[in-house]
C-alpha cells in the first residue's frame, strides 16, 4: 500500500472579526472622501493631483530655457554693436601692423609649401640614421635545434630577410661532417640581432622548435668563427680508405709487416714458455718482390710479336 502523505492543507475559513472591522473602516473613509470631492470615486482626486505635480517641473524647464535664449540673443546683439563701433573708430597704424603680420604669415606659408625645409629635415634625419648605423656594433645570434636539411646555404637565404649577414657558422662533426644542430649568425647591426632573437625564438620549423638567443659581445671569441662563410663539402673517408687498400704494397711496406708479425709471434712464444709450454712458432717466409704490372699497350705489342713469330714458318717455299 502506498504511504499516506503527511501534508495537511491549512483550513480556509471565514475572516476574523478584526479583518472585517478594518474593511468596514476603509469603505467608510472612501464614502466620506467621495462626498467631500463632489461625487468623485475614491482615489481619483489623488491621481489627478499626482498628474498635476508631474506636469509642473516640465513647465518650469520650458520657462528657464526660454529665459536663457533671450539672454544669449541680447549678448550677441551687444557684441555685434561693439564690433561695428570698433571698426568705425580703428587706427590706420594698427591696420598697417596687421597687414605686415599677414605678409609675414603668407611668406612663411609659401616657404613651407615649397618643400625646401622638409627636404633639409629629411636629409638631417637620414644623416643621423646613417651615422648611428655606422657606429652600431654587429650582433650575434645563437640558433639551436636546427632541423636536418637546414644548412648554411638555406640559413643564409632565410635569415637575410631580417638584415645583412656578415658571418655564419654551422657546427659540424669533424669526422663525419654531420650537423650538430646549432649555429651562430652575425648580423651587421645589433638591433637586427635582437629582432631576430625575439621573432624566431620558439618558432616551429620542419617539426623542430628553434631556440634563438642574443650572444653578448664579451662572450664572442675569435675561435667562434673558424670555418665560417664556407660551403661544406663532405669528405669521402670510406672511399679514400678503399683506395689505399687497393694500391699494391711496396717492398719496404711488406718488410715492415713481416717484422711486426714476427715480433708479435715471439712475444706470444715467451708468454707460453713462462706457463710451461714450449712452442716454437714457424718462421715467416720471405716475401718476393712485387712484379710491376705491364701497361695495356705493351701487352698488345707483345701479343702481336708472338703472332708474327708463329706465322714465320708458314712462309711460302722458294721456287726451284
């Protein structure tokens, strides 16, 4: 079975005696007010009084605005009259001074319009900028986390958009020539280096976030630019080693090899003898002198001579 609700609505019965008494008093007061106002309904007089009170400030504002306009018109008329009387009583000397001032103003305006002063100002500004550029020291920027394939030539082409580059060095491995992924760039002006450091720091390039910092001048040493402004050329170490092995060894080279091997075998025999094992290593045979290889032209000439010798017995017999 469902649980019974515990909520019990309040009983709504008839009003009490005090409430009825209050309503009766209100109705009586309303009737008395109606009789006093000449048959008007209760509250109508109050509403009309409120409307009249709201209209009063509006009429006051209109009257105040009208008074202000009349005063302004009166002042304007007085000012016009004074100006007219002053023009009639003006002095000829004052008029001459005004004409001279106007002439000077016209001359100054004509000089400004001619552009001579503007050209002089532009030349002075350009001269100051040139002197400041000459006196400015070069700036060095460190670039780290350089991606693979972004080498000297590509870096110079990319960073030239900021300003002229005087020196550029990409650090590489001395043996393999592979990039170490950091470089130093010297710009002609220090302000350019600061702009590059602010612009390119944390810049995403080919999946690498670049790190660009300005290097103070006191930390830049001479060895920093060793090998700068050079196009890297990879050294073929493997090819060079293969060529050395393919060359025939000389007589002196074979003698050195035999001597070194003989000394190694002697040392091993002495160590075995100390352990109680007597072992006599075989003596290395002498290496014959290498035969010089004949040139291809000489081999062809020898073959032709041998053919001639073989064909000689086949000559025709002399006639009887």
